[in-house]
C-alpha cells in the first residue's frame, strides 16, 4: 500500500513541539519532510531524556522520525539564498516562529509566495499571526492559563493545575495538520496555495466545550470540579487497593446494575438517587463515600473486570509504563521500534490515525544534526565543509 | 472566497462529542453535512445548558452548527432502506458508535462500501475498531485514565485529576478530521475511498509527550508534578492579589532580567541559581517562595504587563468569562454569533484554523429535531407525516 503524502516536498522550519508534531504527520504518512535547523541543531535536541552513549535526545527523537535533517543559518546571505532555492518547488512550508519573526528573517508568506506562488504555508504559534498580543512569547502553560483550561482543571479546594503533558502544543500541531490537509485538498482541486494560521491560545479556548455556552446562555461561570461531572452521577475517580479507577454510571439502567454489584440494593429505593438528576444533586457525600468504601476492598484490575462484564464504563488510572504495556495499545501498534544509527533501538509512540488504504508508518530514524545537508542541497564533501566553515551550515 | 469543502456531501451519524466535533469542521469549511439522529433527537440535545424558553441545548448547539438535521430509525426496514439510498452518492460518512455496533446495525464499512465503493468512512470511538477491548463503552474520563493523562495531571501530594474539559473527545474529533482530510486528498488523486479508525484511548496516549521516552530510554516512570516543569525553572503558577499567573523563565538571559524585575539581584550571585539546571535542582523551596512573595503584591494584570515588557512568557489564569472577553480572542473571531430560530442569538466558539483563501465560517444555526427531513429525503408533508407515524422518522 502506498502512503497518502508520497511525492510531497515539505520544508520544515519548526522547532520544539507544536510545529514538529504537525510535520510528524506529514512524514508518517509519506511526505519528504526536510527539516531545517539552526546551525548546531534546534533547542529540543537538548531536552530529556538524553541517551548517555550517543548524546541524542529522546524528546527530539519521537517527534522528528521520518524526517531528513539539514542545518542552515538563515541570517547569512548565502543561507537565505539556499533556503529560497529550496522552497522554489516545495509543496508545503511549516514554521512555528513567534508572530512577526518570519518578516524579520525575510521568510514570511508574502516573500515566499513571490518565489513559489502556489505554496501552502502553515504557521503555528502561541498567539497567531494577528491580534493585539501576536508578538508575545508563549509556553504551553501560558496558553493553558489564558485559554481557560487551568482554571477548569484540578480540585475545587486546591489551586488550578495544568494538564501534565503539553496539550496546547500537541493539539495546535494536530489542528495545523487539519489546516494543511484542507489546503492540500483545495490545491489539488484548484492549483491554489494559501496561508494557514493556528494559535495555541485559540486552540486551548476551542476545547472548553460547554463551559463557553454555560456562560453565554446559562449566565454562570464554571469552575474546576475535580473528577466529578456536574451532569452525570456517579462519575468520579476512586482509590482502590493498588491505585485508582475512573468510573461513570450514565443512566438508570446502569445504576440499577451498579447498585447490585456493590451490594447496596437499598440505593434503588432511596428517593435521593431515583434518577440521574437526583443522583447529581445528592452524590456528595453519602453516595460518594459508599462507593469509595466499596472500591477500597478491590484492586483496579478486579474492578475493571467486574464493570466490563456489567457494561459500565470504567478504566484504571494507568501510569506511563502500564499504558505502554497495555495489550490494547500494543495490539494497535501505538508503540513502535525504530533503529537509530547512534542510539540503537528507539521505542516510542506510533500512528494514531488508522487508514485502511494509506496507513502511516515509522520508517526512518530522527536525523543527526545536518545529516542530510549534502543530499538535500546537492553538495560535495568539500562544498559542505566550506559552508560549515563559513557558518552557513 | 469559496470554502474548501463546498460540494461535498457528508452523512453524519455521530452523537455526543468526538464525532460531532469532527463533522463540525466539515460544516464550518463548507461541506453539506446531513446529520442523522435517532427518532426524537440524539442524547446531547438534553445536555446543559438548556435554553428555558425553547428547550434547546447549548451543548448540542455549538458543535452542530452548519449542519442539516434529520431523524431516522435505522432499526426499521424502511429507515435502513432510506439510509442506504442516502449514502449512495455521499462523499464521506462519519460515525462514532462503540466498536461492533455498526455491524449489528448493518451499516459497517464493508456493507456501505458495496453500495458506494469509493466512500470515505470515518469511525471515532473509545477503543477503536480492533484490539482486545474494542467492544467496551468509554467515557472521556476513562480514556484519560487509561491513556495515562490522569496520572500525570495534578499535584504530587493529591489524587490524580482529570483535565476539566473533555480532552479525549475533542482531540479524537480533531484527529479524525486529519484522517478525513488525508482520505479526501487521496481520493482526489486516485478516486479511491477508505476506512479511518481513531480511538480515544490511542489519542490520549499520543499526547504523553516525552513521558513515554522517559520510560523507554530513561528507565523512569514520570509522575504528576503540579505546575512545575522538570526541565525549566522558574516555571510555575503563582497566586497574586486577584488570582493566579503562569510564568516561565526559560534561559539565563531572561532569568537575569527577571531577578532585576523582582528586585532580587542577589539571585544572580547565588551558586544555586547559576544556570537552568541548577535552578531546576534548587527551585523548591527558596526560589519558589521568593517569587510567591513577590507575586502576592501585584494583580495578575500588573504582572502580565511587567513580564510582557521584559519579553518573559507569562499569562494570567483566566476563567471562562475572562477568556471569552479577552481582546485577542475577540480580534481573532474565536467567539461568533448565530441566529437560532427558537433560541434567538447564540454566542459560541468560532473557527480555530485560519485559512487565507478558504476560511471557515458559522453560517447556519444548529438544526431543530428532524428540521431537514423533507428536504433531504425528498418527502411531501403527507409522506413525512406517514413516516413519523410508522416510527421511521
């Protein structure tokens, strides 16, 4: 089976996370992704974990597989000239500089469009390409804070807390890929390229779900509520013998089963729990405590099996090791091996989107710094050496 | 300007959140999305907020704008026949039933492919279309728990806590849209359709970032760490006079500025804070406390302005109302108005992906139950009435 993006040339100027996560999809699904890093390599090459033997970064590794690696000093005249030559026949360019930086570097959309009129130019950034604070630097935590996510995450009685992994960066990268897919489809039909602009602040805001209409239609400002759902009960995370389980009992039929399973048939006669609305109103403290007591006597695996048999949505809170080793994650190839020239075996996340005819795949290892300079720029060994000495590569 | 998906016919069998979030993109960017709901309407029509006057749901509303609404009893012979007729010339079908359900309803990919060989068939579900636990019911919290997100979110000393909004559902919908875009591009080039399979469990797992390689390369199992980043310091959320701010000081140059701003030049002479690695090792408790003390004397807006001027990434923790009203969110049309026939003005989230040539737009209100039955199925008033009486619509 072929890959959907085979034959596409992508020039990848991205660093760190949101941009590289977007070009990872292009590479996984067959595009020729040429990653251009600053001389010496981009910042995430120093981010942990670092392989002791080779000095290579696992962070850089998982997100830059299936890409070719080049270096280029865009601030040098020669470097900029080589870059313009490279983008002449590119299909897609992806960058994630802070708003305003591409103009200063003379590689903004308007400039590149003059060289390659039908290019698809994708920009991922903290605050996007326009708007009053477009110029600001942004970390994932800043987008999570301003976008409203932090305030909605955590327990009522504690401070707001960020989503552990960098959700703003990741989801911005996925959104940017949606934009690239739309633009490729449009270009295939019309020949026309365009500029795509995705902002991490917008991205987080777009995930706030009904919290937004709760304010604009309902007039109240939702606040964080731990693991309890305001509209379904019981729906919570419970401590058990060896960890925690998440459990949701969505309707009366399931609650009937659930009451029997936990040996509390008397709940079904209790006016306080007669329907989902009543259960939501009266969940805390009695019903919650009673379920907590029951869970404390079982392991998470025992509870999972019991609820699976009853058809009640339930799952253990898994740590990273447990999730990696889960038979379902394994069966769906969500972990893949990749042979790296200096690290040896790398073992990291696979492809989420399962396509029946044009599946994604991890084929090549993340590149060493400048590994593909000669191939991509068509240089002899001597020419490469000279450009390195000039500070261009 | 036209829209990228103009002319595409999408049959939308989705309910609740992950599927509808995918078809929302198709509708926002111009496709003719025909949403098929069970007789009486789908479950999220009863999810809050509910407009008192009209009884319409704001939850259903924001995610189903730009779609046509039909009802159909797929368990009736006539209903199934009408459905097969409808998909004959569809470009895309999107569904988010639990694994195994489409087979029972006789609307699985293999069946539909016989009727429409080149259709793109997109499936979003909790556990995907294959793997040992594909049959299980799943809520967002279950995917967050099993995918490893819960265990990495929250403060060390507290229980694991879920991401407030339904991140598994939302991100699964965005990933599914990436798949639809890839499949449309492939079909445009080859004429061939395919099946897309996205699982919420995989989706959450794919967001764990370097936590995965920290285990497979570094051998340690990361645990939740509140708002502190293990590789940058200072990087945290601080209480101030009127709320909280998120603040990250990524390198020595910024730390130099920062120490001067907070009036603690002595930090720059302190061996414990001489570089980022040292600051990470020695951030807690002294440096953290000192910054906490400084922040307590300012409002979040004051801190934001000070850090903006210094170029230090910083943002206030905004609640939903504050985020909605933020000038940047407003300037980027991330909130849009929509006139609904019975609710009146609806005001909800706009389009994240800014496309220069084929932008998205909210044009039509979410449909009333069965609003487009006659138009879509080509029925007279009498025919519609008869089918309602038969229990087909």
